[in-house]
């Protein structure tokens, strides 16, 4: 599906997208029911909802010892948590968090559950 993009002043861009007849009919019914002002209103809200649902995680570039201290502190504070939670919350690479957890366990500073 193609999209046409053009600049409208400094406010934003106009983006065109092809929709199926069924999709257009469904949007029209929602507009007729008073849920949206017009198709643009529906599409803007749909885009905002989709963008909010997609969480992009950017990992920080920290040295191993700094990451190890943060992971140890995280589990000390949380008690129990998954490696994936620590990775997301601390913005550290998942593989790095797993390695640190293994090292902390070997050092007796952390227990595996």
C-alpha cells in the first residue's frame, strides 16, 4: 500500500493511506455513532494508540561493574523479579543482565528461584 506524504505548514504532515471498503465503512459507522468527528479524527487517535502501545526500549551503554551494581541494587530493592523486568527497568541489555545474575549467584550475593 502506498502513502503520499506532504508538509502542511510547520504543523505536521498529511499522510495518505489506502483502506479497504470494509475499513472505510466501519470508520463511517463510528463517525455516524458520534464517536469520532471525521475519518481524520479516527485515524489520528488510532495512530496515537498504536504508538503508545509500542514501547521502544533504548539500552544504556554502561560498563560491566556499573551495570552489576545497578542489577544487584535492583534485586535488593525488588526482592524477586524476572531478568526481563530488570533489563527493561534499568535499560540494560537482557543478555548482560542474565550474565550479571549468574555472576551474582556464583558469588553468593543472589539466590536463584
